[in-house]
């Protein structure tokens, strides 16, 4: 028999079936399967029609079925068509989400396939869809789904709770009405049309939107602090002494969202806190060495949040938080800026450099005031 399109060489047959030539020869010797045809000087060729049978035997053996049983089944399998079990497996093992819902009220889950069932938080037969996802009751997708039970429409694109993501968010499906069976509730099947790529794209877009919102909030906050810095600079240039410090504190409160602010000059080991911009801090004199975090901040020139003890000393209510920005020049403490906030998170996106810039401007005011006092003396 000459080679033609209906036969394959042993090498070709082995590659396409995934069964090595040696294994094929073993099957031939023991079970006369598959039966090769001979050409020329005895070279083996295999029928193309035997390819699906050999693949079926290989898969059966891989699942633990005895070779003899698998070969016998392959010899008797029909040439075309699929079994009822295969038809059921079409839905059960489809690589897309498939959910069958009865309705229109209640919308009850009647069947889910393996892809949905394997995900945590996915619905199960008997579940009420709106009990699992109450937010879906007012979603346009619910109206579309209900309409298929009563209208003449047989199919529609439909958004539904994402079965594979714990019923959070939505996914897209083609919803179609199944043939009505006597004595059975009307059914609608939802076949997922979202691909993994589309779901990942939505997640990426959501992440970008969140980053954009966070960036916008950060930029807005930095814009406010930039305006506050300008206000402090204007006060330093236009005024002198304690009036400049008072106007600087007021500018910080007006522009940053701080609840209050005050500048306390450093004198002989203590911070002298006068009346704050909004009257919620001080007045008072705080011995720096009595509070470790305050002493470290002035020594190192590093802004810090006050603990409960130091906070109470400057009049901070227990439910609020105070941030201290040291004013240091040439290693010498000149004073401190005290800012009052609802909570510590209010400063999490403000660069330390901005606070130190304000500190430098306030240091200029305090140095100038010292020089004026010395000249006056």
C-alpha cells in the first residue's frame, strides 16, 4: 500500500498521539492494537483513523484503567458522535463560568459548573442570588436577568456578580432562556464571556484609578503645604518678633488643615509656649529634658509626634495628636513648632523636607529677634 494522506509513518504517529514507538510496538504484540499497514520492505505506517483511538487508550491508561479494557473500548467506540456523558461534561468542565438561575422571583441558583464551584465564596445550588449579593438587587443586570423569564427575548448580554471573585464586583455573561420543562421552574443560563485577560485589565485599571486618586490627594496636600510655606515666608518678611511667629502659625492652620499651631522659643532648657493660633494649646513652659522624645527631637533636629506626657504638658487633648518640628540653627535649638491634628495619619504624605523648610524660616525669625534683643541691650 503506497503512502497517502490516510496513513502516517511510525514517527509521525508517535508524535501526534503522544505514544512512543516502543510503546506502540508493545501494544501491537500484546493486543494487536493499533494494527499497522505494511509498505515497501515492511516499513510500518498507521491509519489516521486510529489516531483518536490510540489517544483515547493512552488517556484511559493514564487514569488507571487496565490496558486490555481500554483497548477493547477503543475498538468498539463509534466512528462519530458523542455520548450523553460527554454532553453533560461540556458544561461541567467548560473553561468558562456557567451558572443556571431560576426565577424571576426569587433568583435562585440551580446549577454551577466546576470552574465556578472551585472558587472560594462562589454560589452553590439552592442559594438565593440576592441574599449572597444584596447590592445586585438595584443593578441593571438584575433587571435584564428577570426580563428573560417573562419577555419574548431569548438572550441578552448581562452583568452579574463575579462568581469567581467571591460575588464582589461584576462580570459579563451571555444570558439565555433554556427550554421550558413541564413541572420545572423556568431557567436562564449565564455563560461567562470575560476572559482572564479582560479581568486582569479591569484589575489593572482599578489599581491605576486608585493610584491616581492617591496621587491627586498627595498633590493637593502638598499644594496646601506649599501655600502654608509661602504664608510663613510672607510673615517672616513683613513682621518681626512674636507677631511674625503668630502670623506664621495662623498661616499654617489656614492652609494645612491643622487644628492649631504655635511656635515656642527655647530658653534656658525649656520651651516657652505662648497662646496658640486657635487657643487650643498652651500657654505653658515645658522643661525639655523631662520628655525623652522632645529632648531627642531638639538635639537631632528631627520632627516627631509627642507622647501622652509631653502632649499633656503643652495642653494637647488626649483624643488629638501633636507634631513637633524643631527649630535648630548651627546645632543650637532655637525653639519648636507645635502642630495639632486629629490623628497622626494627617501628616503621612507630607515630606519631612517641607517641615524642615518651614523650620528654617522660623529659625530666621528667632535669630533675628535675638539679634534685635542684643542690640537693644
